[in-house]
């Protein structure tokens, strides 16, 4: 079967078309055939913030919650604006390299920032 006829949520092959939508009888998920191909193209290696916006090198971000600095008694307060970020590939999830005023060089997880 093609990707449009398999459920993107539970990968069931028993999906059927109902008008313009595809429906999965096993999990109840509904999608359009175009949305499945768009989701696959959108699932690239881009790094996204907590709201789902794509981040790029040189962007400014805002920390959304207080973050403890490992090995120090310092805390990065929520609402801190970080300028000129650099994106990096990291297996531990810390995919943003930046310099924070008063603290110095740090790596942040993209799930704890939003694009400014």
C-alpha cells in the first residue's frame, strides 16, 4: 500500500477514504492524502522551538522557564533573551549553543526556548 493509505499515527493498513479525508478504523485518526506527504517532507532535520517554529543560526530566543546551570548555583531565569544562537547536532538534546550575559557559554535544549 502507499503511504497515503497507511495511518500516520498507528501505521495500520486498513485505512479507507471518506470524501477528501482518509480514516483509520483502528485508532480513529483522520488525515488528508496531501497532509501525509507534507508531514513527511516537514520531518527533516530542522530544529524547532517549544512552539514549533523553525530556528536558524543567528536567531534570538527567549528562555520559557527557569533553568538550573549544571555544576553551578546559577539559574537562567525564564524570560531571559538570548541573542545570536548557533545550532548544533547533539545526541543529548542540547542543540543550541549560545552565550548568556552574566553566565557565559552554554548549551540549551530547543524545547525550553521560543523564538523572539
